[in-house]
């Protein structure tokens, strides 16, 4: 986490900050347009600078973080979280979207058991009737 070597690539920094499990995944995300550095698309070889904004799309979530420290070594999660701070707007937006996603699944009924023989026959009948 020292600034001894400030020339760290964006894909390597994202990997060190534990946003992606491998550098290859970080590179693919950058090339796929899921990562914006300082408001614009960039290349994986882009040099990361302190105070710059990085916007990431991770699954359903979108995070906006500010670079606080630069590291090219991947360490534990508590140390990796010191490399960046998430903006308050990003946190509130992410939490609101999570609540919306959770509310959309309220009507879903999940079975608490495996289907028995009678239920399997009903499922089979239903599937064969719907395809014909």
C-alpha cells in the first residue's frame, strides 16, 4: 500500500483491490466496457492515479469508488478496502436497487421439498401439454 511504485495498471489495481478474482477477469471487464476510469472508457494498461474516480459494474450492482491508495499486491480484504472509498451516492443508489430487487421476488413461492411421485407426474403432464 505504499506509493513506492506509483505506475500500476488499472487491471492490476482492480485485482489488488479485490474487485475481481483474477487479472484476466479485470482485463475482460475493462475491455467489455464495464469499468470507466475518470468518466471514460479506458484500456487495462491505464496507469492508476490517486483521487481518480473508477465506476464498476459488478453483476447487478454499479459502484463508484475514489482511488485512495495504489498497490500492485493483492492482500487481505481489510487491507484491500483501504485502497478505495465508495462514494455516498453510489452506496445509497446500490442499496435502493437492492431493495427493489428484493421486493420483486416477494411473490415467488419456492417449494420446501423435492416433488414426490404424484407431483412429478403432474409436472410431466404439464410440460408435455404445453409443448404440443
